[in-house]
């Protein structure tokens, strides 16, 4: 399983570079090929979500407290969740086995 903590830190550093202007100074639009190469290199895929407005406002407030914009913060939250996911899966499997054994299965 991938170590998402490193990826999360990498994304936070990257967002800092965008915010400080170290990235994105070139104002020309990317060609389709350049955009595909960039997404492939960074292993990113654009997604679109519809979230309740109050969620977005709460996320923006929390992100601001951490000195981040809300989209990089959302990536960070997802990365943290994915890092914890294997433990949750193991616990779930253990619970299933215990309850199955207790039920005589």
C-alpha cells in the first residue's frame, strides 16, 4: 500500500509553491499535450464534486487556519484518510472474523 503521508506532504509543498508564485508564473495556456504530460507526471486527475455550501465554508476556515487554500487542504484531508484506511480495513476484517466465530460460523 502506498504511503500517503509523503504524498500529502508533497502536495502541501506544491500548493505552497503555487501560492508563493514559484509555480504558475508563465501565463500562457498549456497545449493539450503539455497538460496531459503534466497530469501524467504528477499523477493527478481533475475531479468535480458538489458539496454543501456550509461544508465548503467550514473547510475554507480550517484551511485558512493552516495557511492553506481550501483545495490543497481537501487533498490533504483525503490523503490523511487514505493513510488510515488500511488499519480500518484490518479492524473491520477482525471484527467480521470475531463475530462470525461468536455466531458459530
